């Protein structure tokens, strides 16, 4: 169970032309007592930094980490006890903007262009009341989330055919070295990795009013995740933010029973 406190948002829509819509939304979300399962990787890093003195051993984070990680006399890890915890507070703000344009070219079909951009302005997080408030956008030790994500698409429809190209750009994220210690971007070799841009495409054909067949390809150009020179082990990139999937193909049949008769 979670409770929210003073969450709100507002937006605006403008249509300068009959075929064009522009939208912008601001969101401000506060959450208290949110239940979350602990991360084994983060818990072990916190336990290590508490033992080394990099984190305050009297903080709520250290007290939890030291009690949940059991080691053998020689120092090896014996048990890591992960439990759901009630997060003291989380605060997220951001802006989401989008644009849509469509035009009918008559016998040449119709074209629709869409674009959207999401930017996170602030993301604060506090695990225990005794802990300092973490800045997730500027503290890579705790988070490597994307600050910005943008996408654009173009869809051409003519008769029974439709084709779509989608481009998604994920912004920069902290590199491996920046997330190793509480020093964050102050650590040696700390920095960011390059943005990641993916292209997806599809072609569809309406066999009847009820049946449509589609050919879909994700990651059209087989783009690998951005290389991280500080990640010294395979796969040389953060598996939290990126996936190992290369170019993939799908065939889809969509059959909507009774659509033509309805």
C-alpha cells in the first residue's frame, strides 16, 4: 500500500492548424510509504561502503545493510536477505511535450507525423527517515535512470497498406565508474555514456475489415547499446538500462471477430 502527498499536474493543448496538435504537460509526483523490494546489488554496495566508512554507519541505510548481509568468518558472503521496505519519500517532477500532424494526400494516401519528448527535472528519494535525501538525477551511486527520452514516428497509409517508422532516443546515463562508490561523478574515470537511438518499423495490410497482417522489425539497424569503457566485464554496458537484443522480426495477425458486421 502506498499513499501520495501533494501530487499534481497541468498541461496545455494548442492546435495552430486543423491538422496539427501541440501538447505540453508538467507533472509533480510525491509518494510516501511506497513498498519496494530491495536491490541485491545496491544492498551489497551499501554494506561494503558502510564497512569501509564511505557511508555513515549509524544511518538507517547502514543499519539495514549490515543486518541483512551475513558473511563467513573469512569475509565471503553467506546470505543476502532481501525484504520489501516502506520508502520514506519520493519526489518526481518532469515535463512531457508532444506534437502531432496529419494530412490527407488524396489518392496518394495519408501521412501522420508524431513526436514526443520527456525530461525529468527532479527525482529525489529517501529510503529511511534517518538517511539523507538522494538526488537520483545527479547521484549515480543510487540511480542510472534516463533524464531524457524522445521519440518520433511517421505513418503512411494508402488503401489497405500502412507503414510506420519509429525512432526512439534514450539520453545519456552515468557510466559504470560513476556508480561504484558514493563519490559518484567525483570518482576516477566517472562520466556518462553516449545516448542510444533505436529504429523500429512495420508494414501492415488489411486483408479484410476483420483481418490485418503485419511484418514488424525492432532495432532495424542492429544498434548495440553504447559502449562503456569503464565496464571491464561482459557485456560492457549496464544491463539495467540496456538490453542485448539485436535486430528482431515478427509477423502478426490481428483478427477482430465481428468488426465488419458491427
